[in-house]
């Protein structure tokens, strides 16, 4: 299994402000995660809208060592 995520930040829409208890003009973090099974079959899509002031995204990944 492997995952692919797209993350972006933008001003929260009015319905998100209300649902998340944000102040007007607050920033929302949007994450769309795709989960793929062996063979590349898409099995789950998860869309999240978060209060950007309460979350920190962190990635840890190896760097290419072949000069590419």
C-alpha cells in the first residue's frame, strides 16, 4: 500500500468557519489523501479540512543518492 497526499492552505469558507468554530478570515488546511493497494488500485480517498493554526504537517523522506 502507498499513499499520495495533496495539502494546501486557504482562507476558510463561511461554512467551514461555522463548522470548525473559526474566526472570520482564519486559514483552513485542506488535505486530500489517496490510499492505493498493491498493484496501484485506489482503495480510499480521505478529504480533511482543518484549522491551520492547530496542525503542523511534517514529512521525513530519503534523498536520492544516485545524483538524480
